[in-house]
């Protein structure tokens, strides 16, 4: 057991993708990277010693076989690194997407069980239940007896928390942000629109561009994000109301959002949880036109912090934008609601809660470097 005499900080081995310096097409700033970077900073600020095993992949725009080979190599590297190092720490903390959770999380759970170290999972995105229901008999058996039994399992949406509420180890831990944005002057007109995301087509790029094609001349959509393997850049050719602005570095995002009036986010991505782009827009006082997809429908309060439309419908996106053009009072209300909603997901309170739970786990552990004796 830890004692006051040891007088040391609780230690965490974080297994997660870490953002390299400078965003680009080959160094994509994904949600898990931002989440992991924030977690390192927030837990470090609360007195934890955090060491990291980086699970980042390499270049994304590769042939399918190379992507699969890279994933296998990454699994072996992370599994070996985790098994070799985890006994030195009080808690092992894995950030992972639901599609990768079954085998890596189950393997780490087994190793942690042997080393008598608690494993904490943070499963990103909004479709863990879809993956779980889609498991075959063996995969379901493995999940129920392995990673689902981790000391804590944090899920991103309230829906997922409620879906697994019969498991006492599940907690709701949403995506969070602490965006400090330049001040925006009061506005009641929608002229400058922004789309910021990976330019995978399932993020709704085609729908956003088509929706803006017939807007009034004073409206313009600026698109930012890294190109992906399926990005159709021909959609920008001769577009009268849209411009591609390249990749934004994370440090540039607050300024870019604050220079715009509305976020357009018509994603139909299966794994949508609480998109960081929407949280960041909210904390900059920017409402959103987004789709009723996954966690977005929880995060965006229709007619309070944004407008929700059906996925894959450029016509509905266009109609929602034009509604805000015609109803400036509604737009002002959405700006206020967006900022209020964004404040609910500022990092501090959420990490205070998580830090308390992690400290409780740490107090129960054998000091790092020693193996617990079985009774």
C-alpha cells in the first residue's frame, strides 16, 4: 500500500496517441491525440507523474495492405511496451477507439491482472455499443471477461453510459476542452462559415459544399483540414462560395473560429461522439449546423446551441443556414447558447473528478517496482 512516508506522486502509464509538433496531411490531429495531450497536461497539473507509450500511426494515405501492416506492427509494439513497463506504475490508462478495444485492451487487461495493476480505459467516440452488439460469440465472451472488467471504463456519451449502466465500473467522461478564444464582437448576421475537420468524406464535406453553393453572395465557407485518402478536392473547383484553406495548427484554431460566424459540421461518421470541433466552436461562442448523428445529437441542443439536420442532406443544411440568415434574433440566441453549452465541457471540473478516482485506485496499489504478493 502507498503510505505518507513514501511521499511520492501517484504514477500513471498512459497508452495513447500523442500529437507531434505541427499539423499536416501526414501528421493528422485527430480527436484521440488532442484528448491524450490534454490528459497529460491536466493530470500533470494535478500532481500525477505521467509516462506515455505513443500509439500514433504513421502516414494515413496509404494502400490498405500497408495500413493493416502498420496496425499490426503498432499493436505488437504497444503490447510489448505496455507489458514491459506497466509494473513500474500505479495505474495503466489506455485511450482507444472502440474498434481497437477488443484485442489490445483485453491483452493489457490480462497483463495488468497478472501484475496486479488497475487498468483504466477511456473509449473514444460514440459507437462502442454498435461494436459490442456486432461481436461474434467468442468476441462477446472475451469482452465480457476481459476489458469490460477493467477497474474503470470511461465512455464519451451519456447514451453509452446508460447502455452499460448495469456495469458498475462504467463512467461518463465526455470529450472536453479549455478553449481561450479571442473576443468576438456581437453579431447578428451569418456571413463567414467554417468547416474544420479531417476531410474524410463521411465528415460531410460534399454536403457542406453543396449546401453553400446557392447562398447569398455575402456568405462564404472556409474549409480547413488534412486531406484523406478519399478526399475529393475537385469539389472546390469553380465553387462560388467556398475556399480550401489547408491544415490548421491546433494553436490557430481559436483565432480561426473567432473570425467566423457559424460552424458547418454535417458529419455522418459512424463513430461520432462529442466532436472536438463543435466543443471548440461552442467555447468561442460559435453555434453549429450539424447532423443528428451519434453523440452530436446529445451535444448540440436543437434551437438552443445550434440547429440539427438529417445526415447526408445538403438541402437540410442549406435550409438551416438560410433560416439563420432570415432570423437574426435566433442566431443571437444560438451564440449565447453555444457559449453556455461549451462552458459545461471545460476541462477543469471533469479532470478534478477523474483525478479523485485515479488517486483512489493508486492508494490501493503496491508501490511501483514491487510485485504484489498474492494472499
